[in-house]
């Protein structure tokens, strides 16, 4: 039998083995990409957790500073009120005399 262009038809088992080999390579590449993506996700997750912890630490520090400043403002306001009350009391005592 004469085949066009000198090609022989391939045997079914050879074709099946070739297709099975190609599918195996594709499956291995897919698994590799999947594992690579999972590793990247775990690294990204750990970075996000680190950023979240830093964010919480910064918020706590800012809240502490705000509380300290409020306390100091309250102390100054009470000192000013006390001073004003003393001055008013002194002026009232002078007017009584």
C-alpha cells in the first residue's frame, strides 16, 4: 500500500500512549501551577496578618496617646477653673471689705 507523502498511519496504541503522555504533562503542569499559587496565597496571607497586627498596634498606640492628651487637657481645664474660682473669690472678698 502506498501512503501519501510517505507517512504511515499510526497504530491506535501509539496514538493512545501519545495522548496519555500529553495529558500527563498537562496534568503535572496544572498541579505545579496549583501548588505555586497555594504557596503564594499562604505567603500573602501571612503578610496580611502581619500588616493587620501592625495596624492594631498602631491603633492602640494612637488611642493611648489620645487618652493621655485628654487627661492632660482635663487636668489643665480643672486647674484653670480652680484658678478662676480663686480669683473671683478674692475679688468678691475685697469688695465685701
